[in-house]
């Protein structure tokens, strides 16, 4: 994306990870999500960070309707029960329309 001229916030690289309790990490990531034109998500359902950041994206999109792109969509499978995967896939679809 950066090679195409887009500004990218990549948390492992761009968020100061030297935070003993994680509060400022969450603030920095929230700020990046709020300021983004669209949000690209690499979903890892086992990661509490993925779940937390997705929650922030979900909340921000209530007000802004910014597009979501699932980077690893081939790994995100719809489940026959309620799940964050289903919510993420549904939100991506609704924001595409």
C-alpha cells in the first residue's frame, strides 16, 4: 500500500509498543483508526489485540461508515453460530454497498 502512495499505520511498526499496561497502545491505535479513510484488518481470532481493535473499528463505523478491507479474507470463515468472524464479514459487506 505504501508503495502505491498510501499512508499506512502498521501497529507493530508505528505504535509505540513500550507501554507497560497497554493503555497508550490502545489510544494510538484508536487515533489511527479514527483518522483513516479506510481500515484494513488482518484478522486473528486468537489475538485479543485483533478483537479489541475490531471493536474500535465497529464503534467508529457506527458514526463514519468508513470501508473495511479484510486482508486475509481467505482465512476468515463464516461460522454457523454467532462469532466475531460473522460480524466482521457482515460489516465489511454492508460498508461495501
